[in-house]
């Protein structure tokens, strides 16, 4: 099988089925490959093409990708730096204290935001984005500790998906992106 | 300006104008930001949206992104590993001896391929790709030395663009991607 076929999703499948294909394909692609840049790059491609195959509002997703812990930021003042993604150009760095991505990284908890304008301190990288889902990637013995992560665990990055319409994401998206975050976290070597 | 606007290209501009915008925006985005993952991620987004704004055949580009020198490969047997890109899921690693990407990395010279089927050892990551342009990113004191790179210089990665039609790229694409490779090479810190 050529690799590109992994991002071909059948029409008419449910959101659950699309996400399950993302998880299954990601697991295959990550097999014996622990390079985090490589794995995040392919994971962004899987997510993007899954959304584009789904009905409204999922097909309105306009950004899907990753930020990781900026190795240049200080432990007492951590920040995120842009990682592989699909969509338009994005903000390079995000402080843990800022916006939806920062909140997910700082708390270690998923942020499901139905209307980004209502989120305090929202960063408008793209004015077209109306709703957002951000899931922390938590790894044992790595990353930035948070109040909610278990002792020794830390946030190495986040999955970030934006949608061009309000209420683009729901609990199903949250559930599956959390599974993907867990898979990515344990399948890659983190700096 | 929100960052996403950097990837909005006016309709009706020439290929030269689109590439010049890519270069200008990339230079701005790389200012005081030398993280290579961040910079390659945004550069892939700029390229992708530039192609999509242009007439045929450029709008048929189906993959735009990067491979970098795999830090796990041996100096005597170097290979490339997938970096940030836009498009469908791609091959994770490519030996310097294989395909169009490998040839660019091994020789340190741009590979402009009008018909990938005619290229010996072409790797079909995506059977839809018909033509390809690969430009090496060469940096002083880094990467893998080649027969053509000046003493002390090496290949740290490649820019790879694929097109779903034959003859998707020409000398204009080659000229501007070589400028982009030079900008990226000097603007980022390489592992």
C-alpha cells in the first residue's frame, strides 16, 4: 500500500469510524518509528483528511496540528512552539498562560471551546476560527508538570484543532483526540 | 495582522509573485525564530496555499513539505526522515540512495522531474503524484556532505513538492524553491 492511501477516508462513514481509522493508521505509521516530528507530521495529515471526509461541521475544520513544549522556554515560564500542522500559517509561540492552547498546556486538561470569542485571552491566529478543541499530550518523565498531571508526568505538547463554525467539536471529538494524544505520547521519543 | 493572512494569496497573481510572497512572508515569520520544526511547518503552509492560488498546473500540487536528515541514520549510510508538510500521509524514511528525494540529498543538487515514472528508483508514496521537484537545503558546518557541496557544507534536508499532473514544475519553480531553501537553511538552527 502506498502511504497516501492511509489518508483516504470512505465517504459516508461516521465520525467515530473516521477517528478509529485515524487511530489505526497512526498506530501502523508509528510502528518502529519513534521520531516525534515524523509522527506528528503524519498524524496532522490523518486528522486533516478525516475531517474533510466528514459532514458538517467537521468538514469546516480549518486547522489541525500540534504545538510542543518550546525547548528554549524556561521551566518556570514554559511556552509552546508551533509543530507540524495542516492549514494556514499559525502563531509560532504561545505562552502557557495564554489562550485555549495555553490553558490546555498549563492545566493538563482538554479544552473544548464552542465559541472562541467567549474564551478569555483567546489568541486569534486566524479570524476565521470560531471553535476549538485542544488536548494535552502527557508523557511520563517528560515535559512540563501541571497541577493535574500525575507525579513525574508532564505536558510535552498539545493537539489543536480549529473549526470555521461555532460548535465545531463535541464530546466524541474530545474522546478520540484524547485517545490519539495518548497514542502519540507513548509512541514517540520526546526531546 | 493575524498569522493566517500570510497564507492568503490574491487571485490572478503570477507564479513569480506568489513565490515572492512566500519568500517575504517566510522571512518575516523566521525573524527572531530559529526553531527548525516551527519554521518548516509554516513554510509548508505558505507553499501549499501559494500553489492552490495559482492556475494549472501549480494548483494540482498534491504534496508540499520537507524531509530532514534522520538523526538516527549513520553518517556512512544517511537517510531522510519525514518533516512538516501539507498533503496526504507520506513515507517516513528515505535512503539517500533512493528516489527523487534521495538523489537530491545524495548529490546536493536540485531534481526537477517532469515524469516521476521515468525516474529510476522512484518511490511511489502516492500513486497520484506524476511530477516532482526536490531542492536540497545546504548549511555550513551541518548535515551530510555530498560530492557537490563546498567543503564543510552539508545537506540538512530537502524541500519536496509533488504534482498530480505531468510537467507540474519548471525552471521558475526551481529558481524560487532554491531561494527558499537558502533562506530556510540560514534562518534555522539545525540539529
